[in-house]
C-alpha cells in the first residue's frame, strides 16, 4: 500500500521558517522523482519544487527560488521542503507528490501552511 504522509505545517509569522517532511512507503523511492505542490484558496495547484532520483537535480518555481530547498533522504524514504523567509503569499496546503516512473503517480493528504502576523 502506497503512503505519503506529510508533516511540519503550521502557523508562522512572515519572515519565519518551516520544514515540511513527507515520509513515504509502498513504492521504489530511490527511483522516483519527488515534488512538492501547493494550493492556495481559490487558486490552482502549483508545482513548488522537484528533486529527481537518482541524480538529485532540483528545480523550483520562480516564486520560491532562493527561499525554499527540497532535499531527500533515501535511507528514510523521506523528502523535505525547507522554507525560509516565508511570505503571506506562501499560505497554502502543501502536497507531497511521487512519480516512480512506472505509470502511476501518488499524492499525500496535504499539510496546511499559514503565514500571518
């Protein structure tokens, strides 16, 4: 059974930091491209960051470049999103996404991030 379980969301003041985690199971993590998406109220879901396996190549949305960092721990089957210098416009539900390149893709249940003073 495939599982992607996000954690680490919460309420933070502008300029603050959060670290999201996504613990996975049920598929071959080391072969999978892993991504974080987000969806704000009334907006479409958007890609935030991707890390390819096994190359480790990363890509970011322009809106988060220089502030967010995606990383992975293959031994723990976990992907992270370190978010620094958070802005109110970063408020959204953040979703973990896995593409094991086997014709299937998987989503986590999401974790809420709210940036507000």
